[in-house]
């Protein structure tokens, strides 16, 4: 039944179905060697269950690597709710999701993600202690936003773009650079704002016309089409929408020097990462550059100082520079360097554990309380 090549390396994959509320959800725990898993709760109208499962598996794996390279003692997890957030989200569904998270006993902690909001997380907190990202954090380098990790994510992406420009062009300023931005959601719009304020020329696309119009009006952006945001010559392509922005087709269409953006799973497959490297396009690995949000939420949950949180998000730039240098020295793609570095961190943590946290990969069916090995 389960054909994904990614499944066996996951510690646990849980399926939930609550008939009363209509909830259909997946929670995937990739690796908890560094600590209990944390990751966003996404709601999306997936075309099939297999698509939802694939997304949960890839996203949770990315969270493991993201936390490892961000220096967090947090494992990688992700939850996805199958449904249209504009039509299917109800208080009863959010309650059922919170109660589903409770069944994991704290091994997974959720925050907002695509299709969910801080308000949704606050609603879920009424039924679960394993929800984060709902408390205002003060004295950050980025805007306060009621616990929403998006501002921290966007600021970290800015740090990553600056590091990429420094490595590729040898310049500190973003003034006059041309940037094609794909996606103007909670994070994407903030990235666009940072870049506009830094003096970059921004060309934007979002399938929601109102978002494009806002960027044109407030940021002086130039609106472009879905195809032009990929094919238009520029210095940087900045994917901030859903995954697989760089696929077998778009990889060949890109006419840029750098790919650096906020989206998760930007590469459809590893082949695209290798092809970018062959073409001389510098790629900032997504799970490194977009770690600001998990840093904000993870460190904020433990009450760490704003100075410490700010420093860790700014440190995304130095982590990327290390990856770029190693990529050049070893002549291997940046995404491979980043994955190797993350795996080294996780393996060291696993070897230090007195009692291994990892368990055999399992799939739990909460309806009959049984577990089946994959």
C-alpha cells in the first residue's frame, strides 16, 4: 500500500479520521534524536491521499534538517489536514485535530502553517497543550505579529538572500538587483517588502490578484505572469509559494544567478538541485534559509532571550555561507552539503543518547488503536 521511498526512514506516521467533524489528517514524525518533534499544521485541498502523505513525509524530513542546522534541540514533524481551508475548516474540525495531536502524548507539537492561522492555533490550544506560536514575542528584529512565525521566517530569508548575494556577487548591498518573487502570502509579501526596502527591483506573481495589486501599490513592485516570474531574466528567483517550484521544466527555464526563497521543498527532486549546480546557479537550501519561523517558535517556547533568538535567525547567513564554501571546495551541490551537515548533527545527537529515542517506523490507526509496521 505504501510505496513512497521516504516512508521507511520516518519514525512514525499517524493517520486520523474523525467522522463527526470530517477530519482527515496525517501526522508524520521523521526523526526525534534532537528532541520531540515540532512542525506546522498545514491544511490543503490535496487531490489525493497519496499527495497528502507525500507532502507530510517530505515536510517532516525537511523539519528534521531545518532544526538540526538551526541548532535547535527539536525533532522533525509535520501535520497535514486534507481539506479546503476556505470551505472545510470548522471549530469541530480544529477540536478534532487538537485531540488527535494529544494522542501522541507530546511527541509532536504543532504551529500554524499554510491554510491555518494563529487564530486556529489559539482555538486548538483550548483542547491541547501541544500547540505553540500564539504568544507575542517582543524586542525582535522583525515585526510583532501575535505569535505568527511568518515575520521571523521572512527576516531569515532576507539574511539568506544577503548571504547568497555576498557569495555569488561579492557585494553586501541588494540595491539595484532584480528579483522575481513567486508567491505573496504571509511570508512572501514580507520578503518582498524587505527586498523593496533594501533597494531591489521586485517582480511579483501570485494567483490571488489582490495580493499582486497590494505589492504594486505598497511596494512599487511590477506584476508579472505565472510564466514570466520563472522565465524573466533576473539576478534572483525567490520562490515563496508551495513546493516543487524548481522542477524538470522550470529548472531549464530559469535565467538567474541565485535561487533563494521561503518555500519548503523547492526542488521537485534531487536532480533539479544537481542541474542548478551544473548550470552555475547558486541554490540556498530551503530548509536552511527558511528556518526563522521554527527558531522563533522553538526558542520562544523555552523563554530564551530576544537577543538569543535574533542572533540565531541572523546566523542563518553564516550557516549558508559555510554551505556555499563547502560546496565550492568539494564540487558538490549545495543541497547535498546541507543534507550531509544536518545528518551529521542528528547522528551525533543519536550517538549521545543513553536510550535511543527512535522507534521502528509505524503507522497508527486511531480508529482501532492498532499499529501496523510499514
